[in-house]
C-alpha cells in the first residue's frame, strides 16, 4: 500500500548557534507514524540539503539512497522499487545490528514534492530572520535543482 510521506519542519523552533549552525525541528510523518519522533531537534538546513541530493540522485541514476539525521544513529534507507516507487526502512543503527522501526512504500514524486515544500518553507523562515550562511546557500542551490 502506497503511503503519503511528509517532511515536517517547525519554523518556530529555529535557532542559530554561535557557530552559525541552524537548529530546529525536522522529522518524517508517514500516516500515523513519525520518525525519529515529533519535534525532533536537529540541523534542518544541512539535513534537507543531504535529503534533496539523495532524492535527485534517486530520480536520475541511483537505485538506493539514505536520508540521514545528524543527531543520533537514525536514518531512512530507500530502495527504488519502480519508476515512481520507493520502499523506505526507518532505522536506528546499533552496534549489534540495526533496528528497523517500520517500513513504508511511497511515491518518489510525492516524496520529492514534500522535500521541496519543506525546503522552501525553511528557506522562507530563514530569509525572514535574515540569516545567511554557506549551508543556507547550499540548500538554496540544491532546492533550485529540484524545482
């Protein structure tokens, strides 16, 4: 069964550290499941840049991808199952073997749209705060490739 996947960004949670890293809430919502969990605090600019690069690779030449988080040994592993189908495994890596928390089969196009929507939402919020860093510029560049 194809599930809707959403990338959730909470622009009210955004903060810039003294080292000009931007932190804020970012997580996946897949039906009634969340990964890693609602309001997961991490580095959304860097993470969305990585995720956009992964989905671009998946739509052009790759069959496998990884959607990593910076805080914690957490990721979603993706395997292309058809022209527009990806199977995602939501995983917590462990020393004695990975723990697969749940899987979801999703539309690549829908997932890509959700990533693009989340990236644009994040960039608008950052623009309003007048923050500009090399990481923000890289997210802008990658987002423009997805449009």
